[in-house]
């Protein structure tokens, strides 16, 4: 699943987001594209739960369908 995270701008943001994702699913795979402000997550958790975790870490997150 993919999320648009407009405020993710550097490695620190990416690390914070990765940590938030892994709090929900420790075995999730996380790929952050800083240029496109996209976070790709491989997980069996729902997009809603992942978006909520990223928001709790302080970043607006929109699920990108497809
Ligand atoms: Cu940053």
C-alpha cells in the first residue's frame, strides 16, 4: 500500500515514519521516496491503521489507492 506524506522531506522524517509503521507491524517493509513524498508499506494491516500511525508520528498521510 502507498501513502502520500507531503511533509516528509529528509532522512529523519523517513526514519520517524518507518518507526511508526513498525510499531503497528514489526514485520512490515517500508520504502520512503523523499522526492515524491511517497511511503510504500508492505503489510497485512489496514491502510487506515497505517495512516493513523503515520499521523500520530506527526505527518499527514493520505492513502494512495491502487
Ligand atoms: Cu525531515
